[in-house]
């Protein structure tokens, strides 16, 4: 059987174009439908699910706030907790007081006795009261502190740990001299992060070279108030 295509070329082109138009419309409708579906899902997520989640969080916050308000002595508990959190820092920053005995032994001349030693770690000051055989020995004690330097580990720092060293008071009698010395100190010498050693000038022999450190302390003479 023989078939003849009786449609002219123009008619065929028209039908082809119409089919393509129909395909484009269908694809466009499909894309629009998918886009609309995605938009609706996003809308539901934001408007429904997120709102529900926020409401649940608000309920949890309200419940926890109520529990906290009903907690007895909450402010005290928070204060104690804050102090506990600060303990490591406070421990690292506290002065190493145990170094004091070694320092005093290093700088105190053999003819000097100490009766009272007051250290203020907030003001970084020291007051020393004691007795000596002579005023000259006291002056050597003052000079020893003025010219003492420090070593930080293996490093010679050459800084003076003691400043404003002043013989603020003294009295003399036939047997001995009573003195009061005031001075300031560099807090680095008590810093746990620094390995400090004193470099004492050879002005006179010190207690650390001649005697045990505990022998440098001697009670002050009693003051007669009558």
C-alpha cells in the first residue's frame, strides 16, 4: 500500500511548532508546580515548625526560670560558684611567701638581729625592726638591700628588688642599737612564675654565710614606759 503525504510543508511546520509550544507549556507548568511546592514547604517550615519550636523553647525557658526563682539562696550559690571558678587564677597570682625566710637570710648581715618583720603584699612594702651591735652595722644592712640585684632563673636581670630603703628610726645605748627600716619590694620576687635568686653585694658577711637563718631573729628590747 502506498501512502502519499498530501500536507504541504507549511502545514507540517505549523503542527511541529504547535507540538513544541505544547511541550514548553507542560514543562513550564511542571517547573511552576515544583517551585510552588518548594515555596509552600519553606512557608510551612518557617511559619509552622519554627514557630512551634520557638514556643517550645520559650516554655522551657519559662519553666527553668521558675525553677531558678524557687531555688533557695540562689544568689549565694552563684556567688560561691563564681568564687570557685576564680580560685585557680587566685592561686596562680598569690605570692610565694615561703621565699621570705631565704631572702631575709641572704641580705641580713651577721651582726644584725631582727625582732619584728611586717610585709604588706598589697602595698609591696616591708618594715624591719631589730637590734645591732652598732649604727654602722645598721647602715651596712641598708646599703646591702639597696645594692642587691636579682637573677631570674639563668638570666642575670640586674634589677634591684628593693627600693626606697630608709632607716626611719633608731636609738642607741651602751650595749646595742635599735633600728626601724622601711622599704618597698618588687613583687616579682614572690611571683610563682619566676625563679628568683638574690645577688647580694659583698658589703659585709650575711647570715646565710655565717649562721643558720633561724638565728637571725631576736626579740626587741622591752621599752620602759614608766
